[in-house]
C-alpha cells in the first residue's frame, strides 16, 4: 500500500522541502510558509498549531534514505491532481521569499514539476506571477 498524508501536509512538505533545499531555511522563507498557511483558502480547515510538527516530520523524512525522492513520492501520491499546480505555486512562492533563488531550489522545482507532470505553460505562468509579485523598483 502506498503511504499518503493529507493534502495540507503534502502542501506543507512541499514548502518545507523547497526551503530546506539549499540547506538554509531563511527567516523570510519560514515567515512566508506561516503566512501562506494562515491566509490561503486551501488551508482554511488546517489546524495551524500542527505546522511546526508537520515541518519537523518532513525534515525527518528528508534526512532518511532517499529522503528527497520519498518526499516527492509522498507529495504526488497524497495530493489530488487539482492541487498539483497549487503545490508548485507554493514552492515558487517560498523560493522567491528571500528574493534570491539558489541552484538547489531550482533543481527541486524541476524535480517537483516533473513528478507532478505539470505542463510548461502552467509552470511559466506560475513563475512569471511570482517574479511580478516579488519585483523591487
């Protein structure tokens, strides 16, 4: 049987993994994760007190054998297809939070879009939208 978690947890695992991809979880990224969980409708029925425990569980999983592959599989197996682009958008949002995207974060985004089989136009639209929102004068 394939292990699954709730869609809330899968989306949080996505955000935690992109934040941890470069081995540095910045304050901006952590604040963004908290803000997204507090404000987005997809998390409306999520108990926000469980955020830290969920993030720690993801971190533990990432430390295990084939941790990144296991997390990607768990995300893909747990999310309904209609939330695949939401997961990618959240990952992009967290990656952009500190206004600098590292190579490791770009690599995770590539792995995520491949695992979720997202089409190029959807990916381009999500990435363009994040660039516009995070642009500085």
